[in-house]
C-alpha cells in the first residue's frame, strides 16, 4: 500500500458517508498528504468547510487511519483511493464519491464493461426472484457485469443468476467487507470472489450493518451501473432510492411490471413507470438500449437459440413494449435443466419436494443437508425452474 494511503483513509473518516463537501474537495485534491499537513489554516482557506467540519477534521486521528490500514492488510482487503487507476470511473461522476473504497476481489476492467445494477425487495416472491435470476443469467451470458447489494431476496437472485451463467458480479455492501451479513449469504460472497467478482464498501473493516448506512450505500449501487433494473419493490423501498439516485445521475431505469396491481408490496415500480422507466418483458428490453453504442461489449450470440446476426437484428428493431413470448416462458427457458442433470445436493432436495408447498424446515430435515446447503440448493432449483417458493418459507416442485 502506498505511503500516502493512510492520509486518504484519514480523509474518509473526517466526514459522514455521502457528505457533499468531501465530494467537492475531491474534485480538486491531488495530494491527501499535503492537505493533511497543511492543517486547519489550509482547510479554512479552501472555503469548503463549516466550523463543525473543521473541528471534526482536527479531532480525527491519523493513528485511527493507520489502524484501519493494518486491519486491511491482515484480512487481505485492498484499499483503493480516489486517485487509484482502479477507482471506477462511473463512481467519480456521482454526488459525494467516497475518498476510498475497501475491496475484496478485483475491480480491474470494470470501466470497460457494460454494467447493470439489479435491485429489489428482500421480501421477494417466487415469481420475481425467478425472473430476476433469469434476466441476470441472460445478461451475464452476453458479457454484462451485474451490480447488486448481496441482501437476501432480489439482490441474492441477481448475484446467483449471474454466477450460474459463469458471469462476473459486484456486491456493494452496507457494512464492512469482512462482516458476515447477511449470514445466509456467506457462501454467496465466496462464490462471487471465486468467479472474479468483488465485494465493495466505503465502510472500513469491522463496520456492522446499520440502517443509516444503506441509503448512502445506494448512491454507490446506482453509480456503478450504466442502468438500474428494479424487479420487485413495495411502495416504500430502498431500491426506489437507488432508482431515484440513478435518475439524478442520468441513468436508464428498467422495471419489471408489477406482479399484482392490487398488492402494495409489488407496486413500488408504478411511479417509476409513469415517469418514463422502461418496462421489461425480456432481456432484450434492456439490451436494445445499449447495443447501438456498446455492441462490442454485448455478445448476443451467447443467448440461447440466437445467431449473432438474428439477435442483433432483433435488438436493433424490436420495440421495448413488444415481447417475443410470455415473460414466464422466456425467463424460465434460459436455465431450466432436466432432473437427470442435477448434482448430488440438487437431487437430494428435489426428491424431497412435492407438488404441494412444504415448510422449509421439513425439506431440510428430510434432505439430510445442513440448513445453509439446503437453502442454497433450493435457490439453485428455483432459478432452474424446478422449484417454486411460497409465502411462509414453503417450497414446492414445479410441474
């Protein structure tokens, strides 16, 4: 780590996360060490800071920054400063970009990729989880990098769909990258890293999840994507904050039409659709927005049953409101596999499932797997179109 990195970490600790005054400073700052050594007189002359800001800067210890760096070295957490070449270009353009990012994995090459952020509620239903997984599976097949927040629900299925396709996905966390939250997604994080993805946070190691961190984290989710996909959101949802931030950043918003227009848990996307967000009926609804400019980044030939030429013509000509087939048919078709191709864990869980929904605890007991193994396998079967989730943590076998 560079000798000046400790001063960047110190600077990141001087302000609350998402503070716009730090963002203003970063626009002109090229030497954090010189800024630190200039002291209160230099800071005051900048004209950027309030009296409260100046007091906080004076009280913030450089020793604390050194301890953070030492902990990062112990845990193999990389610290990327504002001036680092690996700092994502898209994040430089947002309001109040972080002075440093804490990263497990790699962000190399992210600026050259087409990135889409996928978000939604933690309380997702089987339909929206399945559609999310399949859309991200298909996007990843074409080379799109999927950004999400690694929460349970929609985020989890966005990551899992991407991994199923052998794609790359980035998880932006509302806690330290070393913190096991949510505990159920520990193995998911490991798979993200093994697949060449990354865990990213502006929060130093050891920072526990807190409600105040997630809204500010959402500006990073919005910032890292060239567009934002919302597949399931209630009328009050953090994913809507992400979408609004993306709109402020001039990004395209894509929304899966609500599953049930009479259910408030599904209708958070309605205002976005009214304001011009693009409804999603298939993966082509998203790809056609980017193909004219980023054809070199989108491998349409990788989509099932499409030649490169035919797929390119379809993306170029097809209006977003006209879908090729029903959403259920299209989204399931990409990843459905016959039971004969199941691995050992998938077979054990699939054999326990029946046509009637069963409580997840019963399924875990009868399958003879650890809870984390059984839950991960249920998620895989659901994305393969072989299992369906129901309210009350119940699962059934798909026909």
